[in-house]
C-alpha cells in the first residue's frame, strides 16, 4: 500500500502524461472516523464526506435536507480517520447556490472546522463562476456533473443524464459544456455521475483534469462508491453499485447471536466479568 499522503497536485499529476491516468483514482464516501480510518488503511486515495449522508446515515429520501453544520460535523469526524487519503467535504444544497461569497464562506468552514483538504459542489456551466471564486482563495474544488442529486426535483428523480442531445440541463451537449466549464474554472477533478459510458469516455478524453465516475462506465480516470454499498450494508443497491462483502448479513447474524446469549444468560460469562 502507498503510505504517502495523497494531495491535490498528486492526483491531478496522474493525468499529466498524455491525458491518460495509469494509476486510477479510488474514492469512497464515508461519514465518520471509524470508516474513514478503514478506508485509509485499505489504501483508498480519496475519502469524500458526501451529502449522501442524508440518505445513508440520516434516513431521509434525498440529499436536500442536509445542512452545512451537519456536513462540517461529519467531515471533522472523518478527518480524524483519514490521515493519508485526501479528504473532500461536500457542500450541501443551499450552502453555495445563493452567491459566490456564501460559497466561499461555506467552503472555508469545511476546511477550517471540518479539516477538509478540498470541497465538492454540483453543477457545471451555472457554477463555473462559483468554482472560480472558491479556487481564488486557494481552496481546491472537485466538481460534479451529470446526475446531480441536489437537482432531484428538476430531473424528476435520480435519472441517467446525457442520453439525449441538446444544450438544456441534462442534455448531452450541455454535459460536454459543463465538463469544459468546470475545467476552465479551475476545478482539480470532476465527478461524472449517471451518464452513458460513451459520453463519460468522451468527456474524460477531452479534458485535462481527472474524471471520477459513478454510474459512468470504466473509462473514467477513477471511481467512487459509497462505502456502505461496497461493504454490502445497504439492502437495495443501485445498478451502478457493487457489494464486495455481505456485512449486512454478518451484522444481523452477530446481533442475533448477542441477543440470544443475553436472553439465555450466556453473556456475560465469568471471562467477561470483573472480580
């Protein structure tokens, strides 16, 4: 495992030679110190404290209710575990769309109070000025285009984007423009979510910054999944997710065994008691 601290220049440098990333970027989404430390020890490159915490941790139907205070809190927790990986804090809905000064203030909080090394925000052409403003104060920005969960109402649900031509939001031509816009604005990388792999491949080949895919095919420069999905803790996986373990069954089985031992007075036994 590479134990060298992962940095923004180190990640962008992986795409410096001919626009090809040979050492693909591995990113997971985690929300606390325990899971962030496990990802760190496993050699993950980037830990994203995503606003998906709303759905995964808080049990709400989408990411919209997540607050900046909650994002800062969970980023601070994860920062105590991710000491080698690059820690990226997600800007939740409503914390950056109002104005560039608001976006800068929110980003400063994620870095200063949360311990993030970079921030992530959703949007392409419409967010280019905001990305440029944040990078002007030396806070690295990871962009996010395609299926943007904070736009759930505009999309009519979590739907694949870029399947149809056009420059309207979610259209193929618009996503190509979005990718170019965030690159020009100074983003150091961009998440491509929920789009045809052919379009993601075209975007990846056409910009100089690394692309990190989720539901966007294998041609991206890296991939991201929610750690709970990777571990098989989620009961229903999205099509693009893959469970590499079945910890849901393991956890339920362990709790059932514990409950049985308690109810039959098998636990605690003498070995687990003080004298």
